[in-house]
C-alpha cells in the first residue's frame, strides 16, 4: 500500500490499479503472497483502503467518456481523406503551374489535417513519445506516392522527365485514416469490457487477443476496399501489396504508440524506411563506374514482382513483426488502464 499509494489515489476504479500493478511486475503469484487469489482481488482491496474524493473521481471519469468528445474525434477522422480527395481532384483537372501549386498547397493541407485529427481520439499519442516516428511516417507516405515511379525510372536509365504518381494509393491511405481510428476505438472499448469481466491477467490476455486480431483484419478489409475503389476511380492499379502493407504498418505503429509502447514502432518504421532508401540509393549508385552490381538485388525483385514489391516486402515484414509484438503487449491489462482516446 505504501509503495503503490500514488497509483491507488489517482485510480478511477480497481481495474486501473490492477493494470498499474501488472505494469510494475506484480503477478497472480505475487498476489497470493498477500492472501489474494489474483491481482484483481488485490487491487480491489487496495482501492477500498485508500481514501479519495468520490465526487471528483466520478467527474473525471465522466469527462473522459463524454459523448461529445467521441463525436468530435470521429468527425475529425474524416478530415484527412476529405482533404486528400479535394487535392487529387484538383491535380487531375489542372495542368502546368496551377497543378504544381495545388499539389504543393494540398500536400501541406493534408499534413495539417492529419496532425489535427491525431490530436484527439484513440490514435492520439503524447507529443514527447513520438521519438522520430513522424519523420519515418512522412517518408513512407512520400515513397508510396513517388517511390515506385522513381525506382522504375532509375532502373530504366532515367528519370528523364516527370514519373507517374501513385495517387490512388495515397488517396486510399488518407481515406483509411477514418476506419483506422474507428477500429482503434473498437479495440479500446472491447478491451475495457474484457478487463471489467476478467478475473486474472492471463484470462484477460487470452480474451483480448482475438479482439485485437479481429480489429486488425477489419481494418485490412476496409483498406483493401478503398484501394480497389480508388484504383478504379482514378484508373490506376490497386497496389494491394505496397499500400496494404504500409497501411497495416502505420496502424500497428500508431496503436502501440497510443498505448504507451513507443520503441518497437520507431524500429519497425525506421527499418522499412531504410530499406526503401537503400533500394533507391543502390539503383542510382549503380551508375557509377564498376558499381553496376549494386542494382542487381533490386532489379531482381522488381523484375519478378514489379516495383511495388520493394515497399511491399519492407513494410510487410515490419508490419508482421509489429503484429507479433502487439499480441504480447496490447493484450496486457496495463495497456488498457485508462479509456483510450482521451486527449
């Protein structure tokens, strides 16, 4: 009680204490030493023993779960997709300098809209916990739009002029921000309910793991539908492998960051982005005298499966790693100690 007094005083309910104890390494076996059957039972006694202002705690909990806040971030989640749609339409109907101005100003508007949407909702993270994920995310999105065309041009001896942009992939990813936010909210709500019904840490982990996998699969289905729709509307191939794996990677990285796990997302995003940088650098460095061998691995992969295979492999492997990591971290009670989506 003395060691965890601060945790008990600020807790909204016993579940938050149980999650905090788990984060500090307390297990059901540890709870047995204090004559309790599990951590949840121990947390209930600790919650009952520490005095608190019940009215204040109830008010804090009510503010966190305010319906108006939920409607606000749910509406904001549509902003990146709406802005990107307007930009793509503007680029498609203009040419020359106006097209360049619209593309530049539109990219900035989409970026600001995304920043605004990420300030609220279940994908919100503290500003001091990003640890470089923003820079790698921007690079991966830029490559999604420009990278395949530049890589193909480089392998063909160019670029000698403008190369094609993958506007369908970028638009689908922007539109996918809304289902990503709603899926993250679904995970937070379902996990909180599982936490309330569980009577042990292992029991909670086993019950929430299928929810995590279901939410991830639901997002992939939504993203695949958006890729098909945008590809058909813009008369471009639907880059299921490249854009799909990137969307999965970004969702998992943001989910982990929103629940306090920041190291793995940085490593995964950095690894995927580095592979793309190395692939481009190898292609253009191969033009130096005696360095043609540098492009052989990239040329082999592109020749076998197309330019989208490079980001598909890079982001796919990183996303798979984060998915495995998420099944171990996002199934902990400590990851859902407070309602996700609170600002």
